[in-house]
C-alpha cells in the first residue's frame, strides 16, 4: 500500500493550476480554498472550470481533493447574523465543491462565545441541517485545539455534533488535524498514548467517520491549546508521532494533507518525502 499524501496548494491563475502545483510537491491528493480564507468571499466556478480541474486531476491521478472553508465560519455562535453569514459561506463552498468535482469540504465547527457548550453544539448541528450538501460532497468537521470557547476539541464533542444533526450519516464526517489533536492534549508519541488516541476515535467517534487527516507538526507542547503548525519532525509531535500515524492500520489508508509552514523545509515536497520515509 502507498500512502495517499498531498498538500494545501494555491488556485492562483485558475483552479486547474492547483494540480500542477500539487504535482510539483509530489502529492497525489490535495486541498484548496474556494475563495479568500480570511473573508466571506467564495469564487464562482463555471462548468468549464470544473471540467478543466477534473481533467487535470485525472491526468495526474490526484484524488481526493478537499476545499477548506474560510476561517470566519462559526456555526457555534449565538449571534444570528454571524450564524447566517457562516451558513451562506459554507453553502457557497459546498456548491463550489460540487461544481469542481471536489469530494470534501472541511470546516472548523466554531465557538459558543459564552452561550455554553451544549447550546454551541446544538447550534452547530442545527447549522449542518440547514445546509444542502450536494450528493457528490461530504461535509467534514475538523477537530480543534480547544482554546477558549472553541468546540470540537474531543472526539466525543464531534460525535455529538453529528448525532444531534438530522442530516444523514453518510453526508457528514470528520477531518483529524494532528497539530490540533496534540494541542488538545492527545498523546501521539508514546505507544500507550497513541493507542489510547485510537481507542477514543473508535469508541467516541467511530473510525468510519474519519475521512481525511491534516498532517501538521506542532510548535507548542501537548495540551497547550495553541494551533501553531510546524514542519514534520521539527515540532513537539516529532518523527516518532508521525511514524505512529503513517504505520497505523486504523489511519494510514486515509488521504493525508499537509498544511505545514515551510519554515525548516523549502517545500511541501520535503515534508511529504519525510512521511513516506517514516512509512514501513
């Protein structure tokens, strides 16, 4: 078995350009933004855009792809205007994914900002149910580092969001970010800690719910609740943690997308090479 590895790449110059950039990083799956990640704007795509992107992907054998939602989305908010803006933005991203043939849209569930954990989780589930998820797309909730009133720190919280929603099970899944898991307090490094992590995924979430991994080392200590990505092997998770992940039968069949900062490596390619070396 070969690892399914790729990186988050730019769509500058046209969405099909992402495929060539991915090729340059030696990736065979990938992630993109559908607009500007720090604004509410989502680009509109034509049928021709979708055809070009699909054709380029097929030529290079790149699959699957993920659209990462804007960072402004917060379905956990008690504020109706922000809730509606978040819904509108996510819907536009889901529609863009359908148009482009992208398999997944991933988003950070959000923060309750004082309304309370239960209210925040209910709000997120309500938001999911208000979305029209296209037939060809799966919506993924991403685990969080857990700082402040942010929700989705544990596998159990993610499961609650899914179970409380009436949207069909097959339309919703989870993306696990390794940096966020480490920051939330999960031990990915020691054999015992990693086994406990896998057990919690299985018992509190369900391994079948996990569809994508974000592979990021962490600049900060375990349990810090800080979301600061680092290049593979240069952070607090280190090579041992990633060796556990890429050799885990529970996880290593999943698409793995890098969002590393390239502070210590000149390209995603070097991070991808490192993960491939740790496998086997």
